[in-house]
């Protein structure tokens, strides 16, 4: 019975060295968890910006889509057109004119331009997939000018591409 009492009388549960090691291990584990959380490793899936390739035809003032990632939707694309140089003004932007047999996403087939710059918050108000052969046409008056057309993917606010059309 005396041996049992000796054990009960001792008040130390764990040696000081083991206690320090446990505290350091817990601190390292907490620091690692905070790092993973802050660095974004835990976050959900990241949004992907699709790719679109296009060519410019200065004789028809068009940018023709030559390839687009599957599922890319015109309603997720913002179009920014700006006159960068020249003496004329550009007055209209057409996207997939109805004369081509493709449903036009813009009202009345075009958007009017003011102050030599325009931004279409969405190229289309309804869901319409970007396909090879789709095009953007710039109409200008009063001389030769250069218009820079940028396509921005709205969900990620990332520039898809930028092309300059000589009108």
C-alpha cells in the first residue's frame, strides 16, 4: 500500500521536457493550418478563364473567331472598343450580323458608339456559345482610324484578348 501512496503524493504528471516538446508541436500544427488557409490551398475550385483565338481582316473591318474553348458563352464576355488613332470615328459594332444566319446577340444587330469608346457589359443578354466563325465588325466614318477591341471574361475579370482593327 505504501508504494501506491508514493505515486499519489507526486504532483508531476509529465516531465518539463516532454511538455515543451508538446507545446512546440501544437504551435507548429496551428501555424501550418493558418498558412494553408491563408495561401488558398483550402479554397474551392478556381475559376478558369477560357481562351479565344481570332484573326483581324482589315478589308472587312472584322475580327473573326478562329477558335474558342468549349462552353465559352458570349454573355460572360465584356467587349471594350476604343479608337486609338486616326481621323475618323467609329459608329457601330456588329456581332454576328443576322445576314450570316447566326442569331445576333445585340439589340437590332448592332450597338451605337459615342465618344469613340464603348463598353458592352455583356456581348449577349442570353446564353449563346462562342463558336469559330463568329465575328465582330467595326463600322467607321469620316476617315481612317484604328479601333482596339478587347474581350474581358467577366467571372474572373481577365483579359481574353486584344485586337486592333483598321477601319
